C-alpha cells in the first residue's frame, strides 16, 4: 500500500521532471529529518534524538505533501498580506474597547483586572470615528478570513513534522504557534458568531473575545519577530511580477530547501497567480457582501452575510433596528402622554414632557449610529442638545451623565463623558429624517452623540443624571 503510494509519487515526479527522488530510500526522503547523525539538536540532545527516532506512522513526512505551490514564497505572500491587515484589526479592536468608556466600567468585558488598557476620553470628532474603527475591525476581520485559511493551508504539512522539535527553544516556538493558530481561529469564530447574534457559546462573548485577543496578540508579535527575516528572504526569492505572468503549465515547485516544498510534486492544478487570485477574489467577495452594511445606499442590500443588512421601519424610519420595542418590552403606556423625562443631578429633579422638550431650542445634526456588530447608518436627527438639558437641570458643566432607559435590559443605560454631553451636536433626539422617532428607534426620545458607540445611543430614555464628578 505504502510502496504503491511511493511508486506513484515517483512516477508523477518524473512526469514533472524535477526534483527527481533518488532510487534508494525514497520513504526516508519524505521525512522531515534526514536519517543521519548530522542533524543538530539542542539541549538535551539525547532526548530530542530519541524522540526523533520514534516517529509515529504518518508523521514526519512533511515533504510528501504534493502540491507544487507550497513553499516559503507563497506562504510569505499570504503572511505579508496578514501582516498588513492584522495590526489594523488588532488596533481598532483595542480602540473599540476604549470607545466603550472603561472608566465608567461599561466597556465589555467589565472586569478584566490587570489586562485593562490605559483609558482616555474617546473623542467626539470626527463624528464618523467609531464608524471607522468598528467598521475596519469587523470588515477587515471578515475579509481576512480567506487569507487566514490560505495561509494555514500553505503550512499545513508542518503540523505533521517529526520530531515535533529539536530544542527547547523550538518547542516553545511551536507551542506559540498553537496559540497563534488557535487564537486567530477563536477570534474569528467568536467574532462571526457575535455579528450573527448567535450566542451559542456558554460563555461571555466579550470576555472570550478580549482574553482571546491578548493571547493571540502575544503569539502574533512573537511570530512576527521570529519569522520576519525568513519572510523577507522568501519574498525576495521569487518575483511577484513574474509569478503573476506564469501559467499553470509553467508552474514549478519553489527551488529552495524547505519543509514546505514537496519532494515528489504533483502536477499543478492551479498556478500561483490562480491561487492568489482565488484567495484575493474570496476576500473581495466577502468585502462586497459586507461593506454595504456600513457604506449604505444600494450596497446595503448586498450585505447578504449579515442579518442586519435588512432594514426595519417605514419611510424616514426605515433603517436598521438593533432591538425592537417589542423585544425590549416597551409598551405604548410607557411612551404615551404619561411619559416624562427626568433630569437629575441639579438642586432638584426636573421633569419634562415631550411637548416641553419640543418647545425647547431644537438642533439638527447628521450623525451615524455605528453598532459594535459592524453595521452603521447615518441619519438626520433633531432634538434638544444634551448641554441645554444639563443647563436646564442646573449642572451646566457636568463631568459625566448617566442616561437610563425605560428598557431595563443590559443596553438600557449608558454613562457619557463630559465631551459627549457638551458637544454641540450631542442630542437627545426626538425626530429623525423630518418625522417623529418610531417606537423601534426609541420614541419618545433617544441619545445621539457624534462618534459614540451605537450601544450607548440609548433609546426610550427615561432619565439623565448629570454628574459634577
Ligand atoms: N434602551 C436601549 N437602547 C439601545 C439598545 C437597547 O437594546 N436598548 N440597543 C443599542 C444598540 S446596541 C444600538 S447599535 C443602537 C441601535 O439603534 P437603532 O435600533 O435605532 O438602529 O441602539 C442602542 N440603544
Ligand atoms: Mo449595537
């Protein structure tokens, strides 16, 4: 059985003409380790050598994988693309955490102990800042999936290397690969499930995604430090321009000594440019099916991969609803004529009904709602400035403001920073696109603040407490 496999490998390699395995000891030639004693082992050498000699069946034959495309150059192409994308995904992810206001213990996860980041007040300008950081995080995170899969495909033989390592340093490096690969797959899986609203896991998404991110970041940084010189060398070993002109018929294995390069390559079923095109096309397809959720307009209907590519509402209120009034158990009684807005924090509470709010100075602003799940939608809002409400409450220069909703669910309250209350476009919105807010969009009143994460744009506001500290 095995002999037959070896024979067919030899035949196909002869058909391919290079490299030609020697007639003797073919089986050993596929092994990662040459059989001789010339292999270098680190401390304790005797141990590593003994491990190397006890090769379990099926392992250690990395070079028996037959795709002629596998090699350090192709792996490095995918690696370089990821090296460009991942820092953006990581940085925007960490920025999103800060945007949530960890100083008020309202960033998710709430309590990360020593793993928290230095806080700063999230700016309100430009108003599309959170739309950009969140859109990049979710969008690039999705677009990179085909590249991640291609990169893993390109190095999969290494998974079967034997001995698993030849020194303690190499063992640590390989363990870090476990965290690297496990980390990225975990972050992708939890991220995708979250934007699909699919909380099938029995743990907190936020905690898992955050802790997983740090595990991944650590492994990623060490991987880059270790592999960067190798990657640069590999990228220089072939010309991308030439590769993009090479047809399938002319596709040959890389001519370098590497675990990844097959000894007995099969004929190419796709050229390198074809493989790069396939992965690039896959990434582009994901981009097209995703970007609409934040670009909007006619592209929104292309966001097929995302459940909130759909819109809910009528006329001017026809844009995404995150949580409907029904889901939040908001009743007509809560929001009817008996509704009052209570302003707290001043000498005495102030109560306003909707007619009184409409009689105050109205301000209009075109601002996005940008949800952590990646979608965003820009609308024309109008209502009362939060700073006018602060003044009406008797706290003209608040340090923060706690907004509470009739909705007592987990997104039913949010604390705003001083700059988020005092920004001239920071609103308690009463109307959108020239008409009253619909119940689903937060009637009678909701918060809309430039660059504020969507989750803090509280709907069905009941009270605002302006705090002097
Ligand atoms: N009271 C309340 N306000 C809320 C929410 C909620 O669940 N309850 N969801 C928030 C989230 S996560 C987002 S993204 C925005 C979405 O606003 P929209 O449904 O009007 O599009 O509302 C925010 N305001
Ligand atoms: Mo959201």
